[in-house]
C-alpha cells in the first residue's frame, strides 16, 4: 500500500516510512499535485483537510481523512481503517527523510560517518541508498519500539 500525504502530515510520513510504507510527501505540493500523484501512482491520499478529502472522493481516489493531530491516534486510525502494521526493525524501513531504500552496511563503511561512541556501541548499521543518511539500532529505534508496542496495546484493548 502506497500513500501520498499532505503537508500537515510530516510526522506521520516519517513514521510510515520507518514502517516500510512508501509515502509521497512534499511541503510545496498543492492540492492539485497531491491528487494527481495519488491518482497517477495509485496512492492512498492521507489528509487533514476535509475539502481535499471530499474532492478526492468525487474523483474516485482512495482517501483517508486523518482525524487527530496526535501521532499515536493517527497511527491507530490507519491501523483500524487500513489494517497497517508497524515494523519494529530497521531492516524493512524506508528512509524517513527521503523515502529511499535503506540497506545494511558494514561498520567500516560508516566509520567516518558516525560519532566514535556510536560506532563502538553498535554492530548493525544501515544507510539510505538515496540520500546517504546512516541509521543504527540504538536508543532511537528502541523508543520507536516502545511506542509501537504501546500503540498495538491500545488498539487491541479497544477492540475487545
Ligand atoms: Zn534518505
């Protein structure tokens, strides 16, 4: 499932990419452009804008009107409505910054690119094949994992 997100959904975009979902996002894209991209590439349009959501529906574009400003509520809504699941490891993630593919790289390949303390403390490194940003399974990923576990918990308790 691929998405096109409006400019208000930058944070959600990063979260979805981290979970491996391909998301078109551009701060400068206007409504027309978003609708075009969604239709042309078969993407589900994600928007906070009721007018845009109505327009998309009329055009027959699949759209989700995102109800909340809270990232957790947003992820829960998409899980409920579209059955999304959120990955807990970097291996299947897309780059949150640019939507590029992330590949595992060796320690020596990133030795010049990450702080020495990080290099010493971690064994697994990943790099975006598009923008070159380096990722590792450290505290950031652990906090993502915690949040995902919390979201999964909320969803399953509300389904009872
Ligand atoms: Zn990237």
